[in-house]
C-alpha cells in the first residue's frame, strides 16, 4: 500500500475496510462517481478504498458517516494509531536503507552522495531541468566588461545558482531591454524577467550552475557586495578599453546626472553633473581613478556611509558622454 499522505488514515484489519466501504455504497445508494464528489477525491480512489489498495482517510470517513448516518468504527482511533505506527516503521526502514547505501547524511560525504543521486533522478524524470551548458565567452571583451560593470552596480550572484540584475521598473525600462540583449549576445540565452510592481523594480536573471561558475572564474563573487567590498576584476583593470566599458556599466546602473545648486552673494546657481554612488570603496576608487585617467577630473567623497564620485561641472559631464557614452536613457533624461 502507498503511504506518505498528510491526512490521517485508518489501518483496518484485512477485509474490514472493504466491508465498511460497501456499507457506504449501500447506505447512500450512490456509485463511485457520486461518492467521489462528496469526499472531494477521484472515483478511482473510492474504488481503491473498496479494494483495500489504499487506506481510507479519516476526513472522508467522517464525511460519509455524517452524511449517510453511518456509525463510525468503535475502534476508530486505534485504527489511526496503527496507521501512524506503520508509517513510522516504514520511515525507519527507508532511513536505514539510505544509510546503508549512502552513509550518514549528517556528513558532507553522505549529503553529497544522497544529494547527487536525488538530483540525477529528478533530472531524469524531467522534474528539474538538466544542467545548462550556455554559450560562455572564451575570451574577454568590451561587452563582457560592461556586463561585469552592470552586475557590480545593480546585480548579484546567489548561492542558488542565479545571477540577478535589479533595475527600476519604469525609469530603466529601455535599459532592461539592452541588458537582456547583451546577456543573450554573451551567453546565448535570453534571461528571464520578474516584474515587482509594488516595489517598482524588475529583476533580470539567469539560472545555471555553469554560468555562476564561469562568472566566479572571471572575478565576480557570490553574496553581499558591500560586506565583501567587491572590486573590479584584474583582467578589466589591465585593459583601458575594458575599463571604459566596465565604467559605463557601473555608471549606467549606480550613476546619474544630477542637478547641483549653490549660492553666491545671495544668487542661486545650478548646473548638472555626473554622480556615481556606491558603498563598496574599491568600486568608488575604480570609477574615480578611471575618470581621472580619461582626463575628466573627478572628485571623491569617501567620508560618508555611501561613497560617491562626481564630475565638477556640466562640461566634464558632456565630455564623459562623448568619451564613454551610455546605454541607459535615464542618465540623459533625469537626475537619478
């Protein structure tokens, strides 16, 4: 008999359940199809109960007894207790068999063997997808450097084998399309997107162990970027073109063109300037250093909890757009 159900069941002695179910048919005058609708089960389940292929649930028995004025078994609770004892016994046997086959699941080796076998079975049955191979880049490129900048800015890698990029749902709508297309070009697959309207965000993400392994190998890290104080990978820093592309990815996600105001002799002056803010000091230092290498004379503020870099005036900001450019229209149309 099959076990593992959540609802309590009654373990009748052999032949007793068949007689009890026959009594339900007789008292109700209904067939299996009609009885199944009353108990909210399939007609086949009713017939299986009659054949004693499965144990009848306590819930169904109570429904039938109440509806058709049938007296419940006097030893009903004893039947339920026998079913529970049987389940415990079978669970113990299964645990011992698993122990003999895989070793103690309390050890790393035992968990590895048991987990690997389970994953293999689930994949063979189509319950979870096969490991994705992806079309992973064989060489570094400006496109890959920009994608790294995007992940360092608004992305993350998870221990569940996913790479996330979280963007503003409305302001970054067109940029989300660019990010998806860039990911498809790099990895050969269109990412999935989750829209969180209450939070006004969208999450563009990939799932795949192979991809996460690749991203770790090129310098990205799983987990909280601020706690780890992540930095730009060395292979990016060693190439000026890669640096510029990575810089664009960082500023397109964590940057904006804001409006700065100040007063001189009671008169207010305003101008637009580029600002990049992040709580990882190595990223702030990278943006500051490369902007200066491009001759843009950036300033840095590292005394606050959220560090930031800015260009002093709009002429420098315009030069940044001419030299580095942007793929995010939000940068051009509003201040943050």
